[in-house]
C-alpha cells in the first residue's frame, strides 16, 4: 500500500479529500477550512465517514519544545488511557475574572441571537492548551496524565502546571519566540541577518529571562522602550532589550515611532507620517509629535568583513533641534515635517493622549525616550492593547481586527469586556501583582469561549469572522499552526532530535524556519510567510528531511521505539501513534480501515507503521489548532 492509499485508510475519506493532483505533483491541502471541519457544513464528508471520524475531523495540532524529550512508552497506559467526558471546572475553583468573562460573553451571545457550541472534549482541550501556552502538543504520557485526573478541577490543575515551575523553561521558550518575532521579525537567511544591526540572540535572551521570571508586563515595556547599551551578548554594556529599537532608527526613527505605537499602544499610525489618517482621528502632527521622543537616540555600528555588523550600540545624546536656533541653545529643540500641500510644520514631544513634556533637547533637562516609556506604561492604551493581543493569541481573533489598529474607526466586538479585562490587568499597577501575563492567560484559557468546541451549529454558524463578521466567540475558531508551532510539534511527536545538543537544535530550527520567510523591501520592513498551504510547504511535509527522519525508523525516534517495543501488540502500536500525533485514539472505523496494515505488521512491523505514521503527520488534523 502506498502512502496516498495509507492516508485514505488511516484517516478516512476526510483526508482523502485533502489529497489532490496539482500540476502533476501530489499536494496536500493544509488550508484552514472551517466549513470542512464542521458537521453541518460538511455533510458530504460526514456521510462518507463514521461519526467518530467526523467528530475528530478538526482535532487540533500543536507545537513542541525543542527541549522536550521522548517519553517512555508504556504499552498498558497507551492502550487503556482513561476515557473521560469534559467537565467544567467548579465555579469555586475559578478566579472571579473568569466569571466576568463568562457573564459578558453569555450576554453578547444572547444579544446576537447565538447559541454557543458545546464544550470541547478533554483531549481536544488538552491539545489546545499545550499548544497555546507552551507551544507544543502534549506527549502521550502528558495526555494520559490529564485524562487520568478524574476531578472536576482537572482543567484548572493543568493550567496551573503549565504556568508553574514544571514547565517554566518551555513557557519561556515559547513566549520569547512569539515576542521576538513580533518585535524584530522572523529569522531570515543567515547572510542577510548578519548585515542587520539587530542581534537575534540578544533579543531572545532578554525575552527568555523576562518570561522565566514572569516579569510584570509594564516593566518589560518600559525596558524595551527606554533601553540603551550594546546589542550582543558578551559586549561591554550589553543590554538585549535594545534590539527592539536598534534596527528601527533609520530615517530619524520613523519605524521606531510606528512600531512602538502599534505594538504597545495598539495604534496603527504608520500612514500618518505623510498625511492625516483617512478613517480615524490620528493626524499627521500626532505621528511627528510621537517621533520627537526618539530624536535624542543614536545608533552606532561596528562593521566587520563583507558588511557584517559585529555589534551595535544604542545611546542617548543631546538633540539640538532642526531649526536655526542659537548655538548651544536646546531649550526648544524642534523638528519639522511637511504637509501634503508643501507647508512645513513644527513638532515637539507630545504623547498620544495630549500630554506634553519639556521641549528641551538637552539630556540634562529631559530624557525624552525614558519619559515616553513612563507615559506608555501609565496609559490605558497599553493595557487594552496587550489584553486584545493575548485574547487573539488564544481565541484566534482579538476584539478588534487587526489587533494592533484600535480606535474609534475600529470598535471592538465586546468593548465592555475589553475595558474590564484591561482594568483588572492593570488593577495593581503600583505593586508586583499588577500586569501579570500569567494571570491574564489563566483568565482567558479558563473562560467558556476558550473551552468551546470548534464545531459550530445552525444556531451559531453566522459567527464566522472569515466572512467579515465581527468575532463573537460562540465556538472555537479553527486555525493553522504557525511554522514555529509545526516545527516544535514535529519534534515532540516524532523524537527526531533526541540526542542532539541545544546549539545544534537551535541551528536546525532556524534553518528550517528561514525557508518560509519572505522579507519585503518596504519602509516598514514587512515580512510574509509562505507557510500558508503553499506547494513548497506541502512538499516539505511530504518529502522534507524532517519527515524522512521521522518516518524512517531512525534509532531513538518515537517510531523506532514503537516498532521495537516488546510488549505492544500491532493494535497498541497504532493507538500509540495516533495519541502521539493527534492526541486521541483511532476510531473503530479507522481501525477497521487499517485491518490490512495491522495484519501486515505480523510479518514486518516497520513498513506498515511507517505508512500509518506518515499519513498521521500529513493530515489536516495534525496541522490544525481547533
């Protein structure tokens, strides 16, 4: 049986429909299609497959930690993992903010005439929470540990473990990766990245330490906006936080202005450097008044051979202004910008809420960037922006779309809840209890919206943001994994990096990720990813080096351990691979379809299991987060 046929037998007609011939190439459709993953919108699929397969057609996927190790395989536990029904945590075990979320969403569903979907199964939710919190799917041992917890607070217990000491390194790895990509972009080709002043290692190191310590969010923002020092570990005056701004200081810090506002305030002001925004209240003067905060900041680079940046330093200096003021007089250090009609206007540092600071450009009088950092962390914009961003990470969409373009022109879908969560997040802003990202995560993932199934019904099928509707979160929105998540998922599910050192793992990961990044020559340094269901992605999953190693039965991999396990029956081996890749057991229909493969294992265990494993890893069920 070839692997295309194996995919059909292993995962049913649902997978067979995803395989097609494109230009003579076998192409697997990784496109996220909510319609095909929902019973009432996929009747043609449901009619051809068992109810068990249909119910799992959208089972999510996840990403795994490079630090994750191959679990010991217990044949008895794998074959007899507890079957549980989803149980809502008891109200007494939940933070009051969770009930606040639940009440607000229930009211919203009633107002919009929506009936929420049912609660996701424990297996689905477990896979979802591992992926979203620590960036990887659970191992078989972790899945069975959760399913074996019969208490009503098992979901609360798992969240506490994932946010606690047991997983602190994986939590920090996942979130430092997410924020590194947000702050400086994804890694490109090594020869291109070496010509940039930004040092990725320094950025990741700063963020990893911040997340390991669960540094309050406002402190992290303050440090990133006000940082000075060298960008590279090992250099004198090293400060990894400078890497956020160090690559954005060209053209008098235009990109520093735009990205600081966009990321930390949720305000998209990029286009207002040239003209008033056509759809919102932000005017051209607001952009340049914000830009004035960066005019004391200077970048210096030490260059090596072939235009490689050895290291860079960000520092503050006196700003004399752009006008013809008297020599040495910096009491009114202005900058000028041009209106579209050619008229020149003057700007001084003014925050987005209208707060002005000293117009002096002398550092002895005022450190403009430090003052900007203070204004940002005191602003209500900051709290709303991070709540919106974190909500989008876990629910697929924020209260606004996009998440970083908030304002009167783009009202949130649930403004009251956004305001309430932002107020709770910043409630203890003057103590160490405030701005706690782990607490914010806990509130979101224990709320009803996050617990819902991705299967929508006739009573909430209109809640579809892909059709332009505002998200109402009456069911979980299916989404494809990011490239980082898929890489980590493959590592955890297959064990292909077992025995490799940390440096080698990091090098392999960056090389793998770089193949999907396209950098545009635009003024905002924009990037796009080809990790979006493209043919290169499909071919990588079909025939890439990682897939070849994962399904080749190399010593130490999961497949090798399963094939050579002395106490596992052929059926047990299939069950284990399903749990390792999909966080569930095969349905009766799937096992029946695999009857010939199981029979063949009596003669040659490796070849049949290779086909089963390849089909699992190339299924939509593996690559989707539902």
